[in-house]
C-alpha cells in the first residue's frame, strides 16, 4: 500500500473526493510493483528551517542517524537540486552522488513508509557499502514526525528533505509515498518500487534485478 501525493494544483475539495474514491483500493503503478492507495496532500509551507528545528537537531544528534555528506561526482545522474539535511546538517546537491544507490521517498504520517523503514535499514546495514541508501522526506507538513519515526525504527542512513517539491516533475517525482528509486553506476535513475517493501531480502532482490548486479 502506498499513499498517493496530490498534484500542487489540486484544490482541497478534489483531494477529499479522491481520498473517498481511492482509500483502501490499489492499482498497479508503472514498472515498480506495489499498489496505489489513498491520495495525500502535499506541503506548501515547509521550509529549510522547519526541517531542522532545534528539537529536530537535538533528536538527530542523540540518534545514530549519519551526517549528510555530498558525493564526489560532478553529475552522477540524480537531479541537480540542493536539498537540506533532515534534522540539520550540510545541504547537498543530489547530482554529486554516484550509483549504485537506493533513494527512498517518504513522509511522516505515511503508514507504509514507517513499516518499510526497518527493511531499508537492514538492507543498508548489510549492503550499504556496495549500494548506499538515502531517504528524502518529500513535501511534508510534519518533517519532525518523519525524523522521529525514522529514528524510532532504527534508521541510520542519511536523510534529506524536499519541503517545496523541487524534485517533482523530474526523475525523482513522488507520485505516491513510499516510492523508491535506484541510481545505476552509469547514472540512470529508475523506479525500484512504488509501495512498501517488507524485508532486506526483498530490497536486495529488486535492486539486483533492476541494476543487473549480484550482492
């Protein structure tokens, strides 16, 4: 199950109607598995400051979440968009990252996102040296909740935030959450899964199939 993101232009009434129409229903998304679920309104007010409040900075500092660090590429294949670090830290231009890499898009009140986090963390702990994982909290009205939920589920991989939806319309568009993409070593960005994954083995199998590698 995933939670669908409404377009920036949708009115609240349209969103409400879609929630009624689609809640609890699923449809197959393109090329990635998973299901489509209830629509979700996006944030129009979150800012870089609100994704790193003093409370969030303190919570992250007390956790094992890793610092945000740029990669070394000049154009590794991800969009050239600079995102703030969720919970404070260095902002990073995504295009500095090189593949292979897993990119997970999530939100704070997204139940399947929370259920998926342990699987991504287990994958990261086992295969992160070969295929790193990053999270991106997308267009979230409650970035503090997103950070809190991730920390409570043991997430340690770096997490960023896209409060203004700068990634929408590009190769990392979030039509629903959770949505996970992979970046190949040749710089190609492809959908890995739309919908929650339940185990590290499921993540591994999807990554191997999509990237044509063996872990």
